[in-house]
C-alpha cells in the first residue's frame, strides 16, 4: 500500500543520500539497524562477530547454544554483504527472575551486579573496536557518523575485495545497573547515546514482564537527567502507562528502537508493542520506530514449533505500511531487527537467513509502491536523519 504523500522532515542531505544509494550502479541502500544484542551474545555464548554467520553456526554445532538462542543471524561478512553500515549495539542484561538461559552469565540480582555486567559489555565493545578497527568502530558524535557514512556512500563495500567498518551506536537496554540517575552523565561520557529505562520492569517504570504501574519518582528523575545530559530515550519495552508518561514528560529526543504496531497483532493487552496513540505521539516528537522481523511479533499465535517458511517478510511490510498510513508519510519507520536477541534462524521469516537477507525487503517495498527515496529512508535514511540531528 502506497504511503500518503507528506515528506516533511526529511533533510536535503538524507534525500540526496537516498537517491545516490539507489541510483549509482544499482547500489543497495545502506542499512542502519536500530537493535542488535552483540555484547550479550559475545559474553554469554562466546560468539565472535568478526566471523561469518556460517563460521559461528559451525562453531556451535553440538553445543546447547542453538537451542537456547537460535542459530545466529549476525556476522561481519554478512553485514558487509547486506550493506549494514551502522547498528545500535545494546548493553542488555537479564534480571535473574526472568532469565531465559539458566546457565547464562549475563543475569543479575542486585544493582551492583547489574552495574558490573553493564561495564563488562561496554568493555567488550571497546575491545572489539580496538582489536578489529577495520570491522567495527564506536560512533559517539555526529561528525563520526557522517564521516563513516560518507565512506560507505563514496566507496561502498564489495565484499571480500573491499570493505568498510560497521559503526556501533551504544544503547543501554534496561537501566537497572544505574545506582543513581546522576551516573547517566558518566555513561554518556563513555559513549552511550541511547537509553531504554526498562526491559522486564525496573524500579524506574513498568515494562514487558512487570507491566503494573508507570514511572516512579526515581524514574521521572532519570528522565530529567537523561534530557539534561543529551541522551536519547528509547520507549521500547515500556508498558502503556510508562510510554504515555515518558512521551509527556521527557524533553529530549525519543525513539522506539524495536517495536511493532500492536493493532496488527490483534492483542490489545500485548503491551510490548505500540498502540496507535503511542505511535502518533512518538511521531509528533519527530521520533523513529524500528520494526522487528520476529515471527512471534508478526503473526498472532505463531509459536517456535511452527514452520518459519509459513511466515514471509511481507508481514514486516504490513507493519511498515500500517505505520506509514497511520502517520501519513514514510519518514518515521526504520529497521530494528533485534537479531540474536534471544531468537535466531528458526524464528524469523522464511526469506531471512542472516542480516544480509534484509536487502530482500527492498523489492517488496518497491512492489507496494514506495519510491526509491522512501525505501532508502526506511532501510536506513530515517535513522541517519535522526542520529545526525541528535548525536
């Protein structure tokens, strides 16, 4: 379904980039993926994201990892093949009472344990960037983002002969490791640029697995400090009340890094995803929403035992269509795959084998009437515009 025409909000730089990417030698559009749990998997399962998807899968043969986390969807060569220039790399840890993998090492009981795990994941990203600067780099400032993306545009990868590093913008998913909101300034100095206060549910606000209640007084103080030090707020995983309160009270930039439209999931109580009102409020703040190609979040009633071939990324296009029609333009939706976020190959649409497969989304969007510029915006341009405005 072709989106309504209302192209306000796309910068000339982004429009220029979009046409460049799709017209020059049929170059694939750059992807910016707003949610990847790299550090969690590096430390919990020993995954080396400098390797290819197949190499990682082979190394895990005969281990309990595929059953626990699914076969990996991420590898650096696949990021090159899929033109994945930037990812939002998360600091994600689990509360013990909601731990998915009981033998994992990334779960906490106390604030001190959570803080230690956050630091360990941050250190893992620093090491990755230092040990493999040709493959990964940390993005902290707008100038670094522009410099990297200009390289991708002017000299795009042609793997394996020619490559470019993938940039990592750090996103703290769940702020339980923050002992006091004042610590947010320290984390910003380290390089964190985006914070989602909640995953399951924290002392700051209600979330996916603990949905009762909105923001606490400490949570509102956290929002104030985040705005003061220039951090971006991610409302993903908030319950309805928390999302409403965050959008009403937070004075800085807002996104939903990985969330789908709840209306298409036919479950009004599924607070993990966004209501129409939340989508419109976020877009009214000039935010961006990253849609997730996770089968459970695409088709109501899907379970891991169902054949993944029965699910198509056409359903992800339905999510894009719904948001675009609701808000009247294609300026506020992007990708937030959440790949390797507790699910893997068995749990994504049949067309997807790795992050590189997300380029298959391009002809699907084109067949639905999206222009080249709109497609480039959805694949990465909208996130680029947002980051250039707010980093």
